[in-house]
C-alpha cells in the first residue's frame, strides 16, 4: 500500500498524539492511505484540514482548460515565447511566477496556467529576488533607473540609482535580513570600454529603498551586510572587499591587494581586518575568509562566529592549500564542509580534484573527510547534501589520479555516499535488477554512479526533493566500475535516502518531485519527445501522457515545480523541433488524478540520529 509522508509540526502533533505516550526527540510523520476518491481535495473532509496544504481545498478549474479524455483529469496548457527564457522566479507563498524572455517580464498568478506581459518593464537584463523577503523582486536594466515590486508583481515601482549597474560580473544588490528597504548597490564607472584605463566598481547603500543613496567605497568587489539569518552580528555592520590602490582599471589588477574591511557606521570609519584576501563567504553561523600568505604559496583560512573575532583554521599537517583553490560547501550540521584543491598546479582545468574537509563545531579545526573529490574549472564540486535528512551526502571522486598525473586525458569518476556527515563514505548499492527486470552484467568493483553537480545544466536542480519528500532521491547514472557519459546513463531512484536503489527507466531523464513526493514526473533528456511520464507510487510504476495535442515533439530543457514541493502543478521548458529559436512552456496539472484520501492516520517514527544508526532502520520508515 502506498503511503504519502507529511511532517507534523509540534502543535499539530499534540492534537493527535499525547505527549505522554511518545518518546521525546523524535520526528513524526503522518501517512495517508491512498484511494481514487478525491473529494477531500475540495475541503469536504474536515479531518484532513488539520494537516495543512496537502489537504486544503483545490481551486475551481476553468472551463477552457485543455483536459484529458476523461473529464477532470490531467490538464495541459502551452505558452510559446518568441525567444528563449533567460530566467524565472517562483515567489513562495503565492501562486506567482515571473519569467524574463527577450528582456521582457511575463507574470503568471496561477502557477503557470496563464501569462500576462508586464508592459511597464522593458529592457530587463536580470531579475533579483530578495532571499529574505521573497515577494520583493528587482528588475535590473542597463540604465540609472531600476524597478522593483514588494508584493509579488502586483505593483511595480521605480528606483533611481547613482550609476548604471556594474559590468564586472559582481553582485549588483545585497539585501539586509531584517530591513527590507536596506540595500547595498554595486555600480561601475568608465567600464563600457573594455580597454578603459579607469574602470572601477562603486558601492552605495540606502535605508529607504533608493530614495537616498550614500557612498560606501570605490574600487570594490563585494560589499554586503554582515547580519544573516543564522550569522549573528551588529545590525549596521557591513563587510567589504576593496582594492588597496585606488587607481587604474579594476579589470586588469594583478598585484593590487584586495583588502577586507568592516564598518558599523556605514563606511565612515573602516577597520581593515585582512590586507590581502581571495574572498569571503557566510554559511549558516560561520564566516570564512581566505587570506593570501605574503611569503608563501598558499592560503590561510580564518573563521568568525560574530564578524569581529577571527580564528585561523587548522588543517591536516600533510596538506598544503594551493592559492585560489577552495570551495565552501553547504552545511547545516554545525560544521563547515570545505573542498580544497590538491591537484598539481600544472593540471589542466578539466582535470581538477581535491580533498573534502570537515570542521569542528566552531569551524576552526578540520579533518579529512574524502580524498580526490571532483571539481571543475569554475570551482563547483560534485558534492550534494540530501535535503530533509541531516548527515547524508553524495559525492563523486576521481578514481584515476595517477593516470591523469601521467598525462591521461579523461577523468574516471566514481560515486560515494555518506550517512554520518562525512565521517565515512561507501559505494552506492547496485539495484537488484534493471528496469527490464534483468540482472546487471558487471564484474569487478561494480557500484552505482550518478552524474553530479558539476554536470548539471540548471544548478537549481538537485538529486533530492525538499525536506517534505523525506528520503526520495533521483539521479542519472550507470552501474559499472566508473561513471560513463550522461547520454549513456539510465535513471535511478531511492526511497530510503540512498540505502537501496532501483532503476526506474532506461535512458537519461529530467525529473521533478511534487506534492510532498507523492508525484514524480520525468521526461526524456536525450531526444525530443511528445510524452512525459508520471508516477503516484514513488516510482513503482509509471504512466505516459501526451505533452501536446498536436503530438509535436519537444526538446525539454527543464522541469520545475513550486519550490516547497507541495504542488501538483509542473512547468516544462523546451523548444519544438520545428522552431528552436522559440521556447515553449508547458503547464501540467495532475491535481485531479491524485489517488489520495485521508482514511487512516499512521505515525511513523524516524530516528533523530537516523544517519548515524542507519543500519538499525528498516526501509526508512521504521526504527
């Protein structure tokens, strides 16, 4: 029997389970038995309303919707844009989506079903969403007038800025986590000519959404507010990367030290903390600064928990850090995960690798976690946390380092998984049989290998869904001794966060999760197609359906769903074979086909320290 998992909040849990009868420190999941009856989606089953969005009423469907042959089933609608889509923004807690196509902004207020052009927005080169106040979107133009909305596109306002936005690929805006009107804006001056001798970036700040701008510094790279969601600092504190010598063209600086200063009075008084850095980053409760050593070839990493006091990080004695070669990887488990490049300096950009290190709780002492982890020339690393369950991650490592050092021309990558936040790593388990129910013909050190972050077309995509779909992970790869090309791969899935895997389909597919993992959608990622696949039982079986009424084939580039993964509506982006220059957006609504009704409430306990004692867990849902 299929079960759909829903996380209960503490308050909801108290309503249905007595606090005296449940163990403390456990995560509770409520499961719903599935039927074909969908009445409860329309709010007729009051019992379900307790559990939030999954059981709320559905909107009334419009009369002109394109439906399947059975009334009230799959709804599909297409929208053709005259040029490719440059960018898109989902605005959480609303049904609004914004799209930039040919520097014009289109808005949907119904999750992609219908679209309207925002006529007052023209020549928009990019959209920037405030990460703290997500209904605040900024529309950047190549002029001294910018536009923004504070209500998810309902109203558009203009904002004058001191100079045109910078042309140096630096962040244009930085946002304050508690004050939505506080912005830091980085422009540029005399940079239109690529050979200008006086090109420089300038930073200004405002506390009133651009009514007044005041200067911070010039010849800067990145300036930002220190305070973050978990990084606790003075509300007014600002950090800035600023070049020491304020002359010449910023494009061509070679020996001009990049200083790191802080100020708690908006730049009036600056305290130089480091004299020559590569960069800084804030992750969770940590700030990390990489300083260039003056008389040694390497970096010194310093860590702060408050933006004022910095402590030098200590690395394994056997490891030397090469200049400009580190990546701070996302971590949510009270430690810093860091990738440090260890491949020789003469290594070609296509053949880079390094070590993954893990810190203690204050971020200062690092130990080895994984050797030879794959990275690319941009600094991206094949390392990815599994969302929703702390301590599980998948990484790819270079298995033929010696061969590459001797002049080899191709990396041979193998995948590894950790269930204890990087303390140990192991191969991915081979499925018992392939999707044709045949055993794998593989000899030697066979395991499952998946294509990772460095190969991802859209870096917003991930192996796993959000925390709402606990344990569901998908990827494209192969069973063998090492990873083969993407186009030769097949599509795999795990329902227990990586303990066991199944092959769900031959060939490489794009995929997306919906409705807390109760819906999986896939589409061919190798060739143009006229069909998509969907599953309501976590990949146990799949149904096919036409993408368009004309059955014209589409090369799909991406599948997206509402960021929280509670939606049953999906958007597919692609191009028809007959016209590659235009882009088609295909809206798919699977709401009415969802075979669910809340009949019985079953509580499944997931061990709090699940990752560390995974051997005691039977198929994720039992301890």
